[in-house]
């Protein structure tokens, strides 16, 4: 679905953000794109959406070069950016103006998402709070039914009840022919939705695995005495004890701790990567 | 549903479904909510629910009617007890036995405690 080959990109000369970056994403999954501040998550998402161009290499989405921004490509992709602008019009006016660009737009679904999110239909977009605007944009994004849906920090600015509503609407939106890419720092908001993890660091993709493969190969657990565990790949100590990652030697699957995994990969990449090779 | 940090989500969802059946909230030969409905209800990835269904199908607790969905087996209660028993023996019993061993406790010594427990909780 998304195929990035040897991508190099920099905003400034001699300061490469991506250097020979490779990434393939398939339909039928929700990818979680994780990385530190400034690692290039948003830039990578913009490359996928054709808003930035590769310096070298290619970024192909559904067989189209994203940078060419052909109409057939644009009608099948939607990006919910972290920072966005909405015009000073009503919701109805907004939908009537923008929905025609998306042939599979489902108006009924759009209004049911708004209802789920508790958004009044008759307000001007500019009179809404940041969180409300974001919910309008997310509802619109889901209603477009595009094959590729990209969201940059979607749960930022959402209040507590709407995080649960967000998970429900995303769970309903997944399908075999859709590829959803979400970048996030709030992994706990989404860790039961994301089924594949992509970690970007040091100009490259350094990790990309299914959650299922991760729990096949690694165990996540909390222990009171770290000395009693063998083969600890990474440990984080807190009041409850030590949360650790070890190699999974049994048949059992533990619940993945994405924050722990992220920290582990950033500090102890090599030994963990070897387990997956 | 609140998920715990200890077990894989798909296993916890399997336990949830088994519990609904044991509590007779869902009847045998009844159709399970669809994968999508369960995913939305539990706020998880539909692929996770698929994995739960595969696990429960393997244990013959549910079965698949092509094109219609998953149904709860006629002898689901029996199968659930069998599946949960195995899980109990492999997961919970070792640490229980370890404590018994460390405290020098004998199985016969526990019997009156178990009888008392059954009386006060399930009579």
C-alpha cells in the first residue's frame, strides 16, 4: 500500500532528516508510528500525503508517486495533521464544500461520528474549541472512506471521554483494504488498537514489527526482584517493582507495553533486533 | 471492560467471552456479536478479536457458520471448564505449590479450608 524506497530528505543543507529510509506498509493494519520529538514523524507522514517531496528515493502510495499529487491518489488518501486550519463556515457548509472531493464520502457516517463525539451540528467551525475542531476533522477523515488514513497525534487535545469514543470509531473503521497510520506519543491511548509498530530514529526506520510477532518473541512482565529473572533485555524500575522485557521462551503471550518497548529499542537496539532477525 | 497488564489482550477477551457464557448471559447455540461489534465494544483492533475467535474455536468453545458468524457450541460450558482447568494448572498452580512447599504445607491440611471456602461462598 505504501512503499518508501531509499528516501532521503532534509529541510536544511547538510542536516539530513531521513537518510536512505525504507518502509513498506500494507492494507488491513493500524500502524503506530513512534519516535522522539524531532525524529521526523510528521515529516514522514507529509511525505506519504504528497505534501513534501523526497530529495532522493521514492515514496509510492497505492502505486502513485505521492509527490505527483494526482487526483486519483488524492481522493483515496486523507491526512489529519496535528496543526490545522478550519475556515469560518458552518459544519454543513464545510461538508458540502469538501466532501465532493471524496467519491466514497459517507454523509450519514459523518453525522453519526459527530453525534458519537457530542458535537453540535449548527456551530461555526471557528467558534469551537481546539478539541471540538479536531473531532470534526477526525469525523470528516473517517467519513471520506479513503484507502489510506493518516493521523498525526489524533488524541492530542481530546478530553477523557472522547478518547474512548475515538477508539470505538477507529475500531469500526478498520477494514481489509484500508491502511491506517497513526503517529503518537500517547501510546497508552491507543495500544489496543495499533497492531504494528514502526519506530523512527536517527534518520531511519529502526523497528517495524507486528504486535503479534513482538509478543511471540518477547515477554513483558513486572517482577519484584530483578535478580531472579534471566536474560533481561531492558528494565524500568518503579514503585511496583521492575517492569522488564525478556525473550519469550514459553508458549504464553504477555500484554505488550509499547512505552517500555520503545525505550528498550532506543537504548538497547542491537540485541533486541537480533531476536527478530 | 478493563484490561489488566499481565496477559495478552486476545486471551483476556477470550476469558471475557467464557465468563459471559458461564454466567448464562450468552446462551449456547446463540450467535456471538460480530468481530467488528466486539472490537468497537471493547475498543480494540478487530484483528485482536479475530485471534480470540481462533483461540476459542481451537478449544471448540465456539464454531464458525460460514457467512453468518461465530456461534457458541452446545457443550461450551464443558469445554470452557476444560480449557480454564488447563490454564489454572499451568498458570496459577505452580506459584501456589511453591508457597505450599516453602511453608511446609500438606495437601490434606488444606482440605478443611477448601470445604469451608465452598460453604461460605457457594452455598
